[in-house]
C-alpha cells in the first residue's frame, strides 16, 4: 500500500519527504519528518495508535487506513482535538467501497420489513492480511446492525442464533479484496458484491482523503470526502 500511495501521490503533484518503516521508526519518534505537511499511516494494529499519536504530536494531520485497532480510536480522536490537527480513519478508502457502504445501509433498511431473509457477509483477502474479519466487513456489519432490527451482534462463528450476523473470512493469495452481503430466503437470494481488481483504488482514495483534510482541523470520514469532492 505504501508504494501504491506514493505512486499516486506523486502523479498528483505531491512530494514524499519521509518514509517510515520498521527499519527507521526512530525517525518518526525523533520528529525527523523533513517539513512534512501531512502523514498517511498504513501499518498494523499493534503500531497504529503509536504512529498516529507521534504524527499528531508533530502537528501533522493524519490519514489512517490501518484496521483492527478500534478500541484505541477514541484516543486518536481525543489526541486530534488536543493537538488541533486533523484525523481521518477509514476501514476502506476505495471510492467504490464507500459507495458500496451507502448501498449496504439502504438495502439493510429496506430488508428490515422482510424477516424471511437471513443475512450474512463474506470477505476474501490476500494471505498477508492479518485481521479477520476485515475492517471493511466489520463496517458493513455495523451498518446492517444499525438498520436491521432483528440482528443484534456480528460473529465470526457460524451460528444458528437468529440475532447473530455471521461474517465469513477467507484468505487467498493475491486477492486485493472482495466483500459480499447476501440476503437469503427459501424463494430467492439478494446479493451485493464489491470486488477490487488492484490496490490502486485504495491508494487513490487515501490520497484524495489527504488532499481533503490538508489545511482543515477536526475529525473527518470518507463520507465527507465523497460529498465534497469540489472542495479538494
């Protein structure tokens, strides 16, 4: 993702002034950021909060695409406000996926009246992805739970409890990401699917998000980016 983001950012006229990885993480701690105006963070759940906090302490707005650290997100938002910076975290930066999110919410609201349909989610990703379910799948599940009153919680286990929303996860080599929401009944099935063909869509969305929050203050979402493309 780092390489994909760098390529898109440079193609849009931006300059990459620092690259932080496991090998030079002390550069982030010591603030050697070479005049950076914004940070894009895609790492892992174990280091995301530390990285985000360090960037905000350096006065940088942060776009974060790391998933699996939801418990610490409130701390990041508090840090954003305390440092008077900007923060946008998303489970998926793909423009297509964020449109998919809106469709998912509308469909769940429509299906609330049709209890004969059982709903489930399936996500497939590359084998290097550590968190399962994916952050995108969890976002889809939370949207369904907010709009479908017969479902109360999501689960990773196949469960016959009608109040549980089942998320199936699969890891396959070289699969950028596929998410499927299925409503099944004895009569028919209704499915919505998003299939990524490469990581380019995720990278472009992250750069668009960075362009949007640059020179802004506060906490933002990809919905803000989608609804205000003319302001970038």
